[in-house]
């Protein structure tokens, strides 16, 4: 097995590992975490499911980013 193939496989594995960590941080902490906090504020006695928390977080961050850009454009 040539050295280039070994190095390519090693770099590919390292890159996949880094992308997976970044994806987990974005999805778990930012999207799902925000969704869980919002759903617990709205329904304190219910345990939010993973899908509901994810969708709530996605809607929240999508709305927040859209509003930020709209306000930024109006200020110019």
C-alpha cells in the first residue's frame, strides 16, 4: 500500500471526526438545546421529545437570523 493512500485515509478519518464533532455541537447544543428550553418554558410539566425540540430550535434560530438581517438592512 503506497504511503499516499495511507496518508489520505488518515486525513480522511481525521476530517470526518472533526466534521462529526462540529455537527454534534451545532445540532445538540444549539438547535436541540434551544428547543428544549423554549418548550420547557411553554409546557413545564411535559418532557419535550427530540424531534419537537429540534424543530422548535430550528424555527427559533431561523426566525432570529431572519429578523437580525431585516433589522440590519433597515438600519442602512
